[in-house]
């Protein structure tokens, strides 16, 4: 079949490979080009060990505190609050115990398949050099949080995720650049991180083109409901295909709405600062539990990133938030270069209230499949999402139950 993929980020490029594997003719479309958005600047951590949704009873208790600090781990721009209210209502509902447990099962089902899917894709596509398997650390400054993490580790074990709880001395042996004051850490020996998000996404894109995929720069404004979907762009642009995939991240919502699916998709604005050429300060990614940021040793340099800001797609970045991340990191790590020498970035994570992506057929045209809304896990879940998407387009049942990811679950 001739299949168009709307979106040339990490998810769209992974889907291109899954479709090429099955002999389809693949057209990749993007409003800007390959590897824009969070696929260019995410933290680079293949976080398949994370199984907890953001919406939880614990987070609900902390939200008032977060909102009082405009530079804290979670903030909402006041002008954006009215537009965000419907999403927030769904977020609160997703934090109810039964819904919370359902989200854990859905996330875990994807996460336990995520790393094997990536390793298989990297092997087939000659990209193994981009994946570094050195494990990952979650460091704790609070002993109570570390005790809670030990309880969470038992849930992670249900999905085959290995966790080792280590004390302060062992943590310093893992990462000598860390300062004192840590209660310990959770070490995930199977966690991987990547060379660089931009490098990996471009490598996926270029190898897809080498395999026969084509690319056009186009902003898709509509999709017909005919037997062969017609993709409509600006100034009379149009392409007719056999099947289409919407993998446009934070820009997917209006396309889904035009196809009969009102999905509560919003965007979490994430921030980071990178120090090109700075390698070797840490050996593996480190998350700082309760502080809202991670440090990742990319091949291109050290990256400090994280935080969640709700402010929509149009507002200008607030890099005072990035400076706050850096200042926190400087309190935990020796040897950081000056903030002013770093490269600043802000990107849009496509966020669903229950932390589960949207994967499934469109209501008004089952020949169009959605693959968006992965939030913090777009890179992590890209290849397993690609496998599911390829199965749906071929009329096969995916290897896992995808009811939890239905566009109509709300």
C-alpha cells in the first residue's frame, strides 16, 4: 500500500521503518522537517523503567505547592489556565485509584516491550552505536522518597524491570561527580540512553530514505473520509494514499478532531540546557527524584533537562525555568561549566491526562491510524508504537491489547 505518515519526529520515523519492513510505499510528511520538536531536544533517556503515570493521588496533593512556585517542577501560565481546564479535569479523574491502576497497566505493557523493540530496530538498521546500555540512576535526597521507591520497585518487577537500591557510598562510586547529601539511589541496570536525540532521529530518517521512503515538507490541514484518504495542505496541495498515520505529536489534535475524535491532548513544555563537547562528567543518566530534572551524558555533550510547564504552543519560552534546573544541578554535581556557556532549548511534549498515548483507528476513517500523545516517552516507545501501527494498517491484531490507548477512551 501507499501509506503517508504525518510527522517526521522519532515516532514517525520509527513507523516508516516498520512499514518498509512490510513492503509498503512510504511517504513522510512534516510541516517543518525531520527531527523538529521534542525529537530534537529531549533528555535522551530510554526510560522504559518508568511505569507510573503523572496523574496520581500523590501529585494531586503536591499540585497546590507546585503552582505557587512559577519556576518549580510543574507550572501553569495563568493566561493559559482557562484553556487547560478541560485537560485538568481529565487529569484529576485519571488520578483516581482505579484509573491510576489502569494507566500503570497500560504504560507497563508498552514499557516492557520498548527496549527489545529498540534493540531489534537498531540491529536491523545499523544503528546500534546510538544506544548506550550503562543503566540509569534515580538519586534521592530524601530517605522517605527512597523507601517509597523500594515499594515501587516491587511494581516494576511485575513488568520484568530490574531495580537495585544502593546507598550513598555506592552511589558515589557509580558517579564520583555527585556531591554529598544523598540518601541513596535506585539503579536500573537495564536502562539505556542514546547518542543524541537529534542524531538518532536523523539516522532513522536518513536510513528510511535510503530504503525507499520519500519525504515532502507540507503542513496537513485536513484528511478526507473517502475510501482512499486525501491529505489536504495549503495552497491546493493534496496527496491521495491508501492509508495514513497521524504522528504529529502536539500538533495532532486538530487532525483527529476533523476525523471525529475529540482527544484531550495538550502540551507540556519541557526545558533544557546542553553543554556541547562536555563528556565524561557522568557515566549514565541521573534523575533527581522530587526535583524535576535529569542529567544525561550524550555523545554531543552534557544535557540538563526536565520540568513541566503548561502554556500552549504559542507563548515564548521562559528560560528562567532552565536556569532553575541548572542551579539545582550545580547543587548536586561538581564540575558543571557556567550556565552562560550552554545552549538553551524548549520543546513541546504531546501530553494526555492519563500518560497513555493515542494509538488506534480514526472514527470517521478507519484507514487513518493515530500514533501520538506519548508525553515523556515518545523516544522510549517509538519502536513498539511502530510495530503496533504496522499491525493495525495491515489488519492484524497487535501483540498486546491496545484498548487502553483508544482515541475514544475519554
